[in-house]
């Protein structure tokens, strides 16, 4: 399932033994009352990384958008925007993704993490933080994910699925949709993988 959302660029980058400089990535996801989400993925790069990333993707946001859409054909994405800050050598990709959450057989909404024993901290007011360093990227990228549930969500709990992976379960009166947290984790991994691949190919 994870391979469906990771692009060929990410898979090639993950297979390389060249170690990129450690990178920090922040993902903000705000879920609405329909189970859809507005997602922002931001990242700051070193000078050389920034130059290479701009040459390959930063100056061609349409190419980055196409790559992300090809990587996630099962999801509908819209309102794709890329904002860059040359002074800070940082970028933010924002978009709206439909079907982030799904409803189980008991009528409870679920949000999957695809992580066993995920490091999740409750911040209050329906906000949670998850920190991870994906092994697929050699542990060189630290992802900090902020999850904000809508005011309609109630009784939010952290549980485990049949495979022992952490999931959110909550109540909410809204039409059912289908999807998972894998989408936005995949978005973050994809962007980090693209940066890493550029460094490897131009090394």
C-alpha cells in the first residue's frame, strides 16, 4: 500500500547509499467535517540543496504537481500551490485532499498512521503531533506532523488496527469518505525523496 503513494523518484532515492544532509520537514493537516483535509508541507534546505532543488523542481511547480498526482492516482487533489522563500531557502506545498478519513463498520471515523507505536503527543483542543524519521529515507529526514481535527469530531482515541499499527478513531456526523493518513505522509516522503534524488543525481 505504501508503494502506491511513493513515486519512482522517491524509491530511487531511498535505494541510494549517498547520505544527504539531515533535513527537517513539517506537515500540517487540518481535517474538516467531511473527512477531507487541507495539507501544508514545508521544508528548509541547505544552500547547495536549495540550488539543485530549484533547478529541477522549484522553478517548475507544474512538474512537481504532475509527479505527485502520478504517485497518488487513487486520491483526488486540488488547489495545489507552491510557495518559495529564497532568502530562507524554504518552500511550502499546499493542497486539498479528499477522503483522508474513512468510516468503519461500526460507524466510527478512522485515520490511519501506518506506524507501529507511533510517537504521538496530544496537544489539546483536537490537536496532535507525530514525530518520525522514515527509514525509507535512511533516517536523514525528521518529519513533524501536526494534526488538527474539526470541532465536529468527538471522543478522539488512539487505538491499534489488526496489524498493530496506530490509528485514530473518533465520532463525527458527516457523510463517509475513504482514504488514510498514508496520503499526507506519502506527500511528505515524496517531497523529501525528490530533494534527495536531485542531490544524488547531481553529485
